[in-house]
C-alpha cells in the first residue's frame, strides 16, 4: 500500500487553513516521486464562507479528521485465517501449533465472528470432562471422528452427526455386552468379530474397530443392515479412548459471549487500556459490519505505524488536531507566531510574516516550477482575501496583495466580486445557533498558566453582528463554566468599518483587555477601532499584558 500523508489545518478551520491544505496537497502530489500520496483533511466543520469557496471552484470538501492518533488500521495486525466451528478440537490444536498461535477466530459462512477458541479451552475439554455423553450433545460429525482417529470409513455417511447415546468401550464379557450397550451408543471395540457383531445387534449407531484396517464382510453387511456407521483405525483401544473426545467440534467449547474484540478504527491507546484488564493474548479485529478481518496482540501494538501529517496555518498544540502526540509531524507551513508545538526530530518548518498561509503556498508553486491550475488559483486567492479581509488587515503585506491579484487573473475572477460574495456567504447567520457561529473561527491560546480562547466573527453588516451579540455572550459564559479556560473573548469584526467589538467573560478578562489596550475597565464590551486582526492586533497585546 502506498504511504499516505495528511495535510491538515487547525481546529475550527477557516478558509486559509482548508484552502492551503487543498493547494499544498496538490503541489506535493505533483512533485512527489516516491509513491507517497498527500491528502488534504480538515479538523472540523466548514464555515459558510469556506463552503462557498470550495463549491465555487468545484473542489470536493476534504474529509474531517478529528484525531490522528494511531489506530489498529495503522499496525501490521495478523491476518490469521479463521476456522469453522465444526472442526475438531484436535484439528484446532494442530492449527495452533502450525501457526504458532494460542487463539483461533471462529467465523460463520457470512464472515461474521461467531466465537474464539484458545488453547486453554482445548486443555479444559481434555482434562475436566468426565461425561461420556458429551460427544453426542456436542453433535460431533463422523468426519471429525474419522480424522481424529486417523481412521477409515467402512459404512455410513461421514457428514452425518453423532447426536444420541454415550461413548462405550466394549470390554465386558460377551454375556454382559448386550446389557452394556444401548441403542444409539458409540461403541469402541477391539478386532474381535464376535464382539463387533454383538455391538451392532445391540443397536449402536457407530462402531469404532481398533487395531484394524479392515473387518470381515459379515460385519460390513450387518452394519449396513442396521444403518451403523462403521469406522476402522489402527490405533489401539487405549489411544482411541484417549483421543475420541478431541473429535468434538470447537463450537462446543469456544467462547461465544462477551468476546473482547476491536474495530479497525479503534485507537491504539484505547485498545491498550482494554487489554490490560483481559488475560487473553490475542483479540479479533472486526470491520464496520462486524466481519472478521484479523487478530491483534499486545506484542503487535509495539509495531504500529504512526500517521504522518503536515500542519498548515498553525503551530500551536492547543489548535492542532487531537492525537498529534501519537503522529509524526513532517512539515509545518504557517504565518503565525511560534507556538508550543514540539517534534521528536527535525522537520521542514516554513514560517513567514505574511497575511495568509495561502500566500506562502503560492510562492512554493513558483519555487517548484509547478503551474497553478485554475481551480487551485481560485481557492488560494480566496484564502488570501479571507485572511487579509480583502487587504484591509494590518497583517496584509504587499506580497499578499500581489499574489492574490495574480491568482485572480489565473482563476479568471474579479477580486472585489469574489471578496463580496465570500463575506456575504460568511455573514449569513440565519438558522445558526450561537455556538455554531462562535466556533466558526475559534482558537485557544496560553501564556504561562493562563489559558484563554478567542473567537472571531466577521461581517460586512454591523446590524448582523448586533443581532447575534446577546446569544454569543450567553454562550461564552456557558463555555467558560464547562472548560478549564480562564477567559473567553469574541471579536465581532465589522469588515467595512474596520473595527471590532470585543466581548469577554472571565474573572480578570476585563482587566486584561483594559491593560492591553490602555482603556478604562468596562463591564460590557470594548470597542477597538482599527482592530480587525486577531493574530497581529489582539493576541500580541494580550500576551504582553499577561506576561507583565
């Protein structure tokens, strides 16, 4: 299977994080020569602006990946061939020795798991069973008996089942033998013709003749006349008596209830925790339809292959997809401040002080000599427009605007029309709950022991922002109470007027902002004229205030 690398942006994705991932995946696939496949993913639901952009340029929405932790599908699990529940205990034991396993999965004709048999179950059947009628209660197939005893079928149907009676060794004297054997019993007898005839005439349903490879014609005729299954084996009577219980089907002893199994998309950490409380060594893996696919053991978990990821538009661990500690980060392409993310080994890390990650990606196309397709140019241009608020944001550089206009020419779009359409789509709050609006663009930051979240809701209409203000403020209080955050902020940004009303909750949230912007303390909200960038105009003053 080819190696797959995920290219993924931050949680609560915005247009830049999604569009940069899509464009960078295209570039990496165009320049890769080692067979690796690069796939764009997203770490949350799309906002309306981003959805509009993808639909406008006919790009399929990336799959959502909320966790990149190692899963069972990432390990070399054992594709152990399953067995049928009708095979004998002896056959199961031989398969365990041959395959060097202690557990066999038992699967039905539909492919679904019916049970598991472990070597301890076979030991139990051999050591602790003293019931001479269990062979019939287990509905043992005559073919199992023949195989277990290395025998030969003389008369009868090998596919029939021994379903009544007991297992009896015909060792009594001839006078008492008729009384010892009941109708439907399975009789084990030596190579003595007279005793064989007595057993058949007594009504046994199966006769096992020991120490013989053939019997007299008269015995064969008598067995056929009484519809008795006649089996010969060269094993002596003691060996036959010792082995015959091993002919029972494994379904009689396999574990059918409370089977501990896993699915391919289960995470390795969760699997380890469950394995700690169970004594078994091997566990079945099932697919989403509960069909058996393989076996996993504690030892195999050591050989897991970590998911490989490239992060775009962020380098803060708090903003990254869950399970990143269990993944291998190959690259980071970003335009934000250096965050808290650490890697085990050196990686390619490109961080430039521009207004959009899409700007950096478009530069890389030029550096690699790869022509930018029309649809890729469209999403890159849209991402730059979104992150720079159509070049109004203080984070915007001349490079951003130049790249955006170049990309607009390639895509055949008008920058002003595209920006207006995007912002209108993103400002449509109809049919959305306050928490959905809040999480459209929400990030978590930390400074020392202080953790705080900042959302940004942008609109080209001040009236639209006012209409959602109360609902957003109420939700922020709920979020603060249900999390370990010290403060929660929300920027209600008016794009056209280039100003932000900053909402806040938290014991010292008001003082943090008052100190950061040298404003009088407010108990409601702060109007920040000219502030439209969370990255460049809001977060740095807050960080300085907290550090002081």
